[in-house]
C-alpha cells in the first residue's frame, strides 16, 4: 500500500482512540456525578448508537496497522496485550449495552455502574498506553 494510505489509516486510528477515550471519560463523569440523574443516561444511549462503529473502525485500522508492520510487531507482548484488552472491552461493552437495553425495554429505570465505568476508563487508557509503547518500541 502507498505511504499516504498507511498515514490515513493511522490518523483514523488515533482519532478513533481519542473518541473512545472521550466516551469512557464522559461515561465516568455521568455515572459518578452526585446526585445521579437518570436522565443523564441519555448520553450513554447516544454512545450505544455510534460506539459499535467506532470500535469496529478501531479493530479494522488496528489490524491493518499490525499486519502492515508485522515484522516489527511479531512476538511483541504489548501487541498481544493490547488486542486482548481491546477485544475484552468490546465484548464486555456489548454485554453491558444489551443488559441496559433489556432494562430500558422492560421499563426498569437505569442504574449507574460506577465500578464498570472506572474499569472501562482505566482499561481504555491502558490500551492507548500500550499502543504508544508499541509504536515507540518499534520506532
């Protein structure tokens, strides 16, 4: 692939990382603000609409970047850790979103899951940190 394409994919990947970090941080703020206001969960419902697209974009761009530089990344435990954490976060997010949708459909009021918000936010920061460390280690 031409260099401009690789650069474009990298830009999309970095922007996507910023969006995911922003979503995780906003979720943390919404869920930890006292007193909790159930209407604030509407922000989370908006995330549920475009969040899967962002996660899929991150997965595809990340796989392309890893594949295009596989010789550099082969055997690097940071890549494995980053992928495992990312896929784990994606799976857990889908599970939690489905639970929340089922509650909403049943008319059950939303309840904040502060523990999950902290775990999500810190894991997303760890994934981003691993990405930077991975890039720096192959530079």
